[in-house]
C-alpha cells in the first residue's frame, strides 16, 4: 500500500476545518495527537513533530504513531547521538553519561546523519520503513529529507515549518512557534540535561548494557501529557553515539529510530532550513 495516497491531503484539509466539534468531544484523542490539523491525517504521514501536544503535522488516530510522539524520540536522538572524543575504559555512571552527552550537545553547532525510521502497526501486523538524511543546527533548525521508499521533506527553522510531499504536489506550512509551543519540545532541543527535569532517566532494569557493551537507557515521563511516556535508548559504549531509540504509542504501535554516519560541525548553511515551493505545487497554510 502506498504510504502517500494522492488526493487524501485535500480531503483531510477540508475535514480539518469542519471537525472542531468532533475534536472537542474527543479531547483525549486531540490531546494525544496534536493540532497541526484537527482532523485525521492521511495514511503513512510519519514525520517528526506530530507527537508534541499543541503542535504537529497531519495525523491518523488509529494507524500509526503521531508526529508529536515521533519527534520526542527523534529529538532525543539529536542530543544523545552526539559523540564525545573520549573513550572510557570503565562504564560511566548515569550522572556521568548524562553530563557527557549534555556537554557535547552544548558544543555542537550542526549535525548531519543518515536515519532509518521503522513503524510497526499492531492492528495490521506490518512494519513500514523509511530512510533518509537529517540535518540539525542550533538554534531550532532541522531538515528531515526522506528518500526511501517515497520522497518527502520536513523543514523547520525558527520562523516556519514546511512538510513537502512531492507525490501529492502539496506543501503544508505552519508557523514554527506553533510547532515549538510545547514546553517539552523546547526541552528536547535543549539537551538531555534539561530533559531530566521532565523525565526520569535510568539504566534498563533488564540489563544496563547490551552484548556489545552499549548503554541501555529508559526515559520515563514524570507527568502524563508529554506525548511520549517512555523512551528506550541505546547509546554506544565507546564513542557515546545514540544507536537506537524505541517507544510505543497508546495503540500498541512501535516506532524504532536508528542513526548512523554522523558528521558534526561541518558548517551546514542556514539555507538548508528554508523551503520554497516548486512551481505548480499547492501551498496549504495550516491554521494557528
């Protein structure tokens, strides 16, 4: 099944404007799935930033994890995947590991990495996989360039956010302040040290290390309503890059994110984080 059904975005955009009363009567659902569009999202619209309360792009309530939850996990990668230059002979304590990753985050100006995003849909017993390249630059600039199996692009800077779907010849635009409205989103962009204010961070109870000596961490939200209640993270035990992040949504669907081929502080230009719609592409301005 194609992940991007042509024409569904238009239907969804119309429904968005007509479903306020529906969402008010389903506040639990709307709180979980964000408000970039107050209606259902077309199938397969997996991109970062749907999983934060009060922010996000189109979502599908019962098919896949939302943008808000996915970005919680993805942003955890952004600050956890930053490598240190020190290889430690002895395992670090939780406090040392947290401090080291925060220190490296604070030193990072920009980052490039390849990523694999896998979403296992419980009701359908199938896994959908996407691949691409992510660029991150302080402050608050991100580009998610999906290349497999379909092209799409999510661009975010301090002013605007764009979701471009070439197959549908449409781009969705929203003010960045609406995407970053969530307090949790800001924390994720501030590093793991800030994140510990809202999440309890511990080593996995099963085993704090995997067979290769990598660290296994569990982040549990101190309060409900953050969009993600728990994250399972694996951190490289030698150079402290994030290797994997996994979480489940309330429907039992599982999202797994993996990063590799990191490049740090290479001078990624600001122009990477803006977007101009190609000729003939419909531009949809999302509501505030």
